[in-house]
């Protein structure tokens, strides 16, 4: 068991270290040589887990669509909002999630691996479709269109926030995005009960941590 745990830790170390390199220098300039220097691992140890830089990039993208911290709520719209807020809180703190976005906007990486945006759109559409069936959305709100638009807007906000200033807090910026979008797609009765606070994601993750500790 200890050997298996060590292998998992090594794999995660490789993923996080290469993700940090992708974030710092981009896909093309990130090299296995730089990864060896950063991790202190041998090339043999690296290649035991991943056959190439391309394999590591695919593994990073595989980690992109995550529901960590998400809890069942009274309204499906709230779960949809929570998903975006959680990602906004986690991306600046988790190199792998950050790198998944960086790879998705990198022209060469996108040609090689595609992106996970269609998956995010599909996840959001699922929440919104159920929300509409429950009467939480306004009649004109098309779940597919709303999800696609918000995924694109979310990505744009993240990239602009990062480029403009380190002082801009992504969670706060994404909170503003939802505050602008929600009145146009959510019924007034439901809207009054939706929490899009920038602090909500941190609370949800703390609740998850407490629940896991009890279990």
C-alpha cells in the first residue's frame, strides 16, 4: 500500500510541477528537462508515469472538469452558480486547474489536444435544463445558450483579470459576472434566494472538509 501511495504522490508531483511550467512559460517552452530540474526526479521515474510531455498535458486537461466542493442545493440554479464560483476560487490556488485553462487558450496545445470547454458547457447545460424543468428559469432562457455564453464569459473574465492586475480577485470578478447574468435568465422568486457571493466557494469547501473529517 505504501508503494502505491508513493506512486500516486509522485504522479501528482509530476502533474503539478509540469502544470506550473505550463502556466509560467506556456506549452511549447515547457520541457521535460525543466521538469526534471524542478522535481529532482530522474527521467526514468518521469517516463514510468508519463510517456511524454503530450501525455502530461492530456492528464492535466483530464483534471479540468471537477465538481469538488459541490453540494446538493434547493435550486439547481444555485448548484450551477456554485460550480462556477468554486472553480474561480480554486483556479488561482491549484496549478493543474490553472494550466488546463492555459492549455485551452494556447494555439498549439489546442490543436493537439482540443479543450475541455465543451465538457464544461455540457455540465452547465445539464444543471440548467433541470432548473428550467423545475421552473427556475425565465421562459426565454435556453439552457444550451446560457451555459455556452457563461463558459465563454467565465474564461474571458479569468484571462483578463490575470492579464490586467494581480490585485483583481477572480472569485470577486466571477461573482460580478453571475450578478449580471442571473437577473436575465432566472425567475425573480428564485433569484432572490440565490447566493452568488465571492465568499460562497470558500464556505462550501470548508463544509466539505468538515464533513470528510467527521466521516
